[in-house]
C-alpha cells in the first residue's frame, strides 16, 4: 500500500492506493493520526485506489475518527470503491463517517461538517 499526504488550501488529503490490511494499515495510521495531531483543521482520506480493506484498516479509520472528534478536526472519506463501502455498511459505520463521492464534493462540503460528536 502507498500513502501520500498533500494539502489543498487548509485541508490535508491522504491518498491511499493498494490494499489496507494488517500489514499496511500502520502506514495509514501514522499518516492519519499525524495529520490530526499535527493540527490540521480538516482531514480527508482518498479511498479511490483502495481495492481491499480489512478489519485492521477499518479500525485505523475508526481511531482517526475518534481522535478527530477529540481534537475537533473535520474528517471524511471519499471515492470509496464498492468493496470498502460494503465493509463500512456491514459494520454500520457508513452512518458515522462523513462520506463523499468525489474530491471536489469533499473539499466543498468538509467545511460544513461538524468537527465533533460521539461514536
């Protein structure tokens, strides 16, 4: 799995490609938690190139969500493929994550997302 971080205005975008599994999820975790702890106001995870995600990958995203709520950081996921979306739906997590279809939609709407709440 490949993880890259870029910034668009005041939004940190984490681009992921490949499988997010037990062996690769620590790279996503490091990038995600690093951006949130580093003071980013908004963090988006681009899932468009993720072909597979397992429970450790989902746990990493949930950990990021929980930390974002503690730090009042806006957080969202976008461009989920059907496999990743299905996993979130099976776990009923699609109701707690801010999900967007495209990067453009995510960038337009992330500013109006509530940066707190409960999981």
